[in-house]
C-alpha cells in the first residue's frame, strides 16, 4: 500500500507537469495575464515537490510494519521515502551553507551608501549588482558598474534592485530553488524555473518604473547585459544575468508597454496548494 502511495504521487507529479506543458505551447508566452502565469508557474514547480515530501513523511510516520486497512506495508517504500527525504535535507543544507558562505564573504567589504541605498561595493571590474541574502538581503555592487553607469542609469538599476528587496525575492526564491532542484528529473523543471526568474525581473522592473522613466530603465538594461555576467544563485536577485534573448525582449516589451504587475501569490495560491497535504490524512488509517 505504501508503494502504491508513492507511485500515485509520482503519477500526479508527472501529470501536473504535463498539464502545464499542454497549457503553454506558445514559444513566447503572452504578457497579458502575468498574474495567472506567475501563480500557475509556482504551483507547477512547488506542488510536485511538496506532494512527494508529504508522501514520504506519511510513509515514514506509518513505519515499515503494520497494516493499511486492507493491505500490508513493505520495506521498499520505507527505504525510498528515507532516500527522498535525505536528498531533500542534503539539498537544503547545501543551499544554506552556500548562502552562509556568500554572506560571510560579502561582509568582508565595508558598507556604504550609493544614491541613498545602503550597499557593499566589491572591487571588481565586472558589471554586476544584486540583492544577496535571505529575508533581509544586502545590496551588492561592483566598482565596475559604478564606473560604467552615469547617475540616472545607476539610479534606475538601483531602483530595480530595491524592488527585489521589497518583494523579498531572495528569501522566496531560496525555497523555490530547493523545489526546483528536488524535481530536476521531472519534465519542464528548467522551463518553469527560468520563467519564474523572468517574471521576478519583470516585477522588479515594474517597481523601478514607478520611480524612474521606463525608457531609461530599458536603456540601462540593454547597456548592462552586453557584459558577460555570471549566473546567480537562488538567493541572489540580480538586475541582469546570463539569459536567452527572449527573456530580455519580454522585459523590455513589458517596460515599453507600461505593464506593471504586482505578481502576488496570495491566499488563493496557498489554497490551490493545500491538496498536497492529503497524503498526511492517510496516517490515521495505519495500525
């Protein structure tokens, strides 16, 4: 019975991803309904991971011995659940250690202010700026970016980064990144992750556009992305990182069209995820 629970969870996880794939056949998704795209993308990425985790927790809680109403239990499902939870724990520890090391390295640089924003300046010629950390990230800027941009364009870039701080993108994407890594073997994981990163940047662009001119922000984006940048970790929210041209086009299109999405997941999204707790309701039927 426990093995059947695991197989059902896998089938549902695959079905969720396949359903999301069928609903997004367009090579260039529309910018008209970004709220729905944001919510459905998070659900498609997170729900399979949470369903597999709750199923594994349920199996381990019931143990390798006992009876499930009409069927016995087996050792194989118990071991599979242990392995999956162990892999999730290793992934969490690895990400947490990486975050801790990055923040510790960042704190070696003195804190200062640039255009009124508290930040840490890294002595590097590259063009890079990002919010780095968890719930309370810190703004990081390279000296190369400060030397490259004039005052207005620098203000546009920093306003974008302030949007990441306001929405606490580094904290939420730390956890989304764990769900992404736990389900890399499922179809569409990479596409969902990249789309959520794009929507995150569009939201931060929209925040910045309330304070600076949209055209100036678009020009700054085009200017900065010409330089090769390193890919950022899930706890970094950078103004620009290595990305396909289509992502850049969509960001600029959203800016020039005046699209300012809030992209809130909200209680509606939480309720749409509540069903992943169903495996836990089976525990009382084990004896």
